[in-house]
C-alpha cells in the first residue's frame, strides 16, 4: 500500500485522533472482570442511557457482541431468522452454529431490509422433528445493503410480529450511529423495539477497539458470563474504553461529514463507464458500485490501488467504497480526480 494512498476500504481503518489518544493515555483503570474499571463503567452507563436500556457491557468486537446475544436468546438446536446478506450470517465465521448450536434461516431482503410479510409463515410449528424458531436478527445500517438505513416503521412491524410470536429480536447496530445521524431518530427509539442491541466504536466513530451490548439488567448479567465463556473478559480495559467513550462524546455528530463525502464520491464517479452506481442509493457512508460485463471487480480494485485509491471487491461484480474519519472532503476529491481517468 503506497504511503499516499487514499484508503476507502472500510471505516475500520481509522486511527485514533490526538484527543482520543490523550483520553486513552489519561484513563483511570481497574480490573473490569471484577467490575472495577471506572472508565469502562462510565462508558457502559452512558451507553445504557443513550439507548434507553437498563445496562450495557463493553466487549472487544462486534462479532463477539452479536454472538453473545445469539447465545442469550437461544438454546442449542434452535433457529434464528435473518437477512441473507447480514453480517451475523456471512462474516462471523459460522458463530451461531459453532458457539451456540443455532442454525440460520435466511431471507432475501431489499438492500438488506426485510418486510414483515416475508416472516409470516417462517415460525416452525411445535414438532419433535423440527428446530425451534427463537430469534430474529436485523442489521442497521446494513453493510451489504450499501449502508441502507432500516426504515423505522419496518423495524417496528417486524419487532411487533416477532414478540407476538414469542420470538426475541436482536439488532446488529454496528453502524447504528450512522442511522441516528442520517435520520435524526435517537438511538433509544431504535433500541426500544429490540431485546438486545450491539453497537460498535471502531467503525465510523474511529476508536481503535471495542463494541458493546445493551439490554435488560438480567440479560447483561448473562452477557457478562457469555463474554467470559467466549474469552472476552478484560482486565485494565479502561485504556481502550476511554477511546470508545471519547468517540461517543465527540464523533457521533461528525458522521454527517462521512455521509456527505460518500455522496460526493458517488456523484464524482457516476457516469464512468467502468463502474455502475446510482448516487441516489447512497444513504450513509458506504458506496456500492457494480462493474459491467467483461470487467472483474478484483482486477479493477487492483488498478485503482495502483492509482492510489484503496477500495474493496465484495464479489466478482461488486466494489465497495467507505468514507470515514480519516478520509475527509479533500481525500474524496483527490480520489475522484485519480479515478475518473482510469474509469472512463
């Protein structure tokens, strides 16, 4: 990777800001396994307040936060319902099966978004031969849906249906902060329809490490045990929690800059013959583009890297660009300038 490359592969490539580094350096710490790290405790209290839940638990990664919740809501041999391109099913190394003994029943969404009508007949009847349907998992914003915000009315409808069927609802909110900024709907309004929510600090918020689970006090007690089981118990974790706490305090509102820059990137690349994209589909900080027949996404990504712009090929026909804290307006303008001659 060239030193001058503009990195648009993911919002996980951000590095701590000077203010974040200072907060981490000055963090007050204790043993979090004993519940004695004051910085972790402050972060957890703030998250519970922001999302309108009883309690929260700081964990090392978004994958762990999601898998902790799958285990909380299910028993081995159960089934969860999820969208076919969601992170829990595609990018967590088979965690539901390996860690919880749970199978995934997938449904094709519209840019990752399901309609409640798709779920109507998906609960298995009580029968000794069948798995038990126990959980619905949703993702907001939806990564493979191009950063699509889950419409609140659809989330409400699915949640109401699920609870009426005796099912739990988990929200993978790794980029929930983006949905909050894009819509103006508070995090607590999204969260109140779900039994558990996971949120991430190391994507758009720019922290180096960490995610969290929020839910009822009883659920978080079980989550703490599952975190230990999965190897996520941490000692003086306040050093990294301080980065997350700084991000929550200072980096949520600035996500609007990432959204604006993503739209500028899409506008700048629209009309290029070697990429097919619609700027109107860009809702947050992710830009998806298709490559036309005769092109290979991986090869084109390599050409763009040689031109000094890094992005990701998600399939033989799909390329993803992600704007973030370390790729601002100037970087996006430079990326367009570098890529347009290549993509014409």
